[in-house]
C-alpha cells in the first residue's frame, strides 16, 4: 500500500511552486488519463501539469508527492473495494471551495481523457458516453450559490456519481470481457 497524500498537502505544494494547477485538477487529470490509457507515467503529468516549471531542485518534492498521488489513483480505480473518490477539499471547507474544486477536478479529468487517447478508443456504451458529457457540464457549474442542505446533498450526489462513473469508464475500456459476459447463472 502506498503512502496517501491528501488534498491540502498536494494543493500547498502546487501553490508554493506556482504550478498553475491545483490539487483537484491535477488528480482529475491523472484519473482521466489512467481511465483512457490504463497507465500513468511520470512523464505525462510532468509534461502536462508542470509544463512551465523549470527548476528541478524545487520540483523534487513535488514530483515525489505527485508520484504518490498517481499510485493512489491507480490503486483506488483498480480496487475491488470501491475506494475511489475524487481528491477534493474536506467537508469542513466552504461549499464554494468544494464546488470549485469539483469543477476543476472534472475539467482535469476530461483533459486527461483527451491526452490519454480518448479519440482512439472504441465507441462507449451510452452510460459512459453520458458520463463524459456530464463531466464537461460539471466542469462549468456555477459555484457561487448559497450554502444549505439542498446544495450539500446535490454535491454529495455528484461526487457519488463521479465515483461510480470513473470506475465504470475504466472497466468499459480495460475489462471488456467482464462487462460483456455478465454474471454466471448456476442451475
């Protein structure tokens, strides 16, 4: 099991380096790339997430943290225990911060899909195709809304939808035999 990193750690590191990308978008990118390509190499996130960063000495700790994050992504998406969840601020954070992070995560995911080879993938089942369209919409959500139980519930439902959708999308592309055969029925 890898050492886990959390939202605040990753965000602090990226902000300190003026990386131009925050934790949620970074995590979303890694998840999208992994879903499309079934791999995630350090070259990919270095070339796309830290493209304008030059000073390798300042980046060493950031690279190590992002490598841990990439390992978390693969383990969570591949886990049989449904442990995947988008990297977002905790529930004690302001709703607007969490909603903004969710929009950034979704934008990162869609970018990761594109860089990971979405265009070369076979046609998806309708549910997966709809999931990607929904993520594009989520990436554009209005985050300046009043807090309350209704918006909290809606945010929770969106996060749960994303958790299921990411795993479904990865399985659709990388485990087609499992999806096609269905459960075995014994008589």
